[in-house]
């Protein structure tokens, strides 16, 4: 796989697949969290400094092949302008053919389409160092369908393809696996870093490697749990995935059982494995949580003590103590998924205290990933305390389970 350093970008049209699928404040039409946009800035700045003509493309939401005004990427272009705004250095600019008089670093031109004659004409007018953002790729259903002609049409817009969208590298989409068939290609700086760090977790981790997995998406995470029971030194489980495993094994009673294929995978897990740690106590409220919160119905108990009209919503204090003791010994810590319903103050303690314990282990290399995990870290003011934050949720889990992704294979 080539990297950005293998290319001369001077005067070249560089087609960059980004992930600008960011949450929007619908009332104000503004971006409510720009984390994913900020993660792409180093790659965009690198291409600008090397004299590339930078063409950015992304998806946003699930428009299913229709134009939906509320899912336009126009607000993203405004945020990009804000993040890229800087003075142009005259001498360095001349070296790569950028006019020092041009205000290129505070202008991101937005095009209301992502293919076609008008888009091609606008791109032909570009000068080195300029940046264009195309409209939402998923306004065309052909992207998700990996339609060949759509991939060809997109590839005509660039001379070189750069993939900086790790979070969708597990998708067989035209903008992920189609375009690389027609252009020289490379991963962006962030994608290259994601591959390097997650590969190290699997192949050359610092020992002891402690893995903390919580949250939902049980069907995705169960394969990762099995993988880490082979690779890690300690595996700590909480949240819905722990509840489902305990329910399937007949310990947590009166709870929904997952789909048959998930049950098959769970049945292969040996609960007596010394590496595996499940909650020994949980915080319990009514299954009808709204009523439970209104009535102040909360209690602590073992997973086997949950009644039919109840549910577990967080790990309990004894579990926090056990998990914290293990985490303090870790040299590399990987965390994906909250350990309880952290959005509700009554059930935030497990996730909050475990995340704080991870952060206080200063010598350890700390990795976190997944949308809910990042939301929790943001809520507790710990987002900048980790050594690496993966922007991928499903992609990260699939990479850890299978050690590769379609979007990465397409770059080889």
C-alpha cells in the first residue's frame, strides 16, 4: 500500500473521500459536533501545502438516493473554512505554485452536486492549494449500490484518490471500493494511523493488554470479544453485551434472547476463562424505565437477581472495583462501548468511573472508539486524555474481528 509520501501532488487533482457524517442541530442548521471534520484537517493541510487541488467528498445521513435539503453538506464547507483559516506563507506558496495573493486557506468552495458537467468545469478551473467540497454522495443511490458507472464518473474528477474515511471502510460503496479501481490511491494520514494502531493492538500490543467492551451492537461485538479472548490479557464486559451473554448462558433470567446466529457465537464463549470478567453486580430499575425514574425505583443486585419487570442499566460498585483494579495494571487499554446508560445521570457512574480509571493510568497507551464511547468521553471531559480516538464504530469492530476491511483492501 502506497502512502501520501509516495506521491507528488503539485498541480494534481486529489479526490479525497472523507467522513463528514456529523450530527446537525436541525433547528439552527449548524454542526453540533465537529470531531470528525477536525480529524481530517491534517490530511487536507498536507495536500494544500504540497500544491494539490483538493476535492473533498462525503456522505451525510441516510437520504436513500433523494435530495434532502437538511442533509446537504453546505454547513460542513463553512466549518471547514473556519478550521482551515490561516495566513498564506508567500515563499512556501510559490514553491508549490500557489499564488501568495490568493486567499486560499479561508475559502472552501461548495458545489451543489457531486458529479456531472458543471462539477467537472468547476474542478478544471481550480488552482493549486484550492479546496472544493462536493455535495452529499448519498443523494445518489448508486454510491451505496457500488454502481460501476457512478464510480467511473467520480474518478474522472481526480488524478489521485485518497481515502480518509475509516468509519465507512467496511462498506462496499462506489466511493470506497469503486474509485480505487480507476486511480492511483493511498490512505490519508488518519486512515494510515488507524490501521497502524489497531494492527498493533492485535499483533504487537504492550502487555498486559486490557480490553473493555460495553454498549449495544451485540452482533458486531461478539466476534471482537472472541478475538480478544485469544489476543488480550484481560477482557472486561459491561453494558448490553454483558447482559445478553449472561441471559444466553442462563444467569440473567427473564431477559430477551438474541437472534440464533448470535446465540451460536455466545455458546462458544467459555465463562470460566480466567481472562473474561463479567459484572458481579448491577444497578437495576424497572423495564419501563420512564416509570422507574418517575417512581425513584433503583436497587443494586447480582445479575441473577433481576426480576421479570426489571432491567440492568449500569455496572455496580463491586464490579467497578474489580474492573478498576485490572485496568490499573494495563500497559495498553482498548475501550469500546459505555458500560451502562450513561446518558441518564442515575446510571452514568460505571462508565464515568471506569473512563476516569483508564485516564489515570498515565503510562498506558489508551485507545477508545465508537460513537457512544466518544459521546461519553465528551460528556465527562476526557476526550483529549486518550492517545488515540478511532472515528470508526462498526468499521473499527470489523477490522479488529477480521484484521482488514474492503476499503483498505481496495487501496492495496
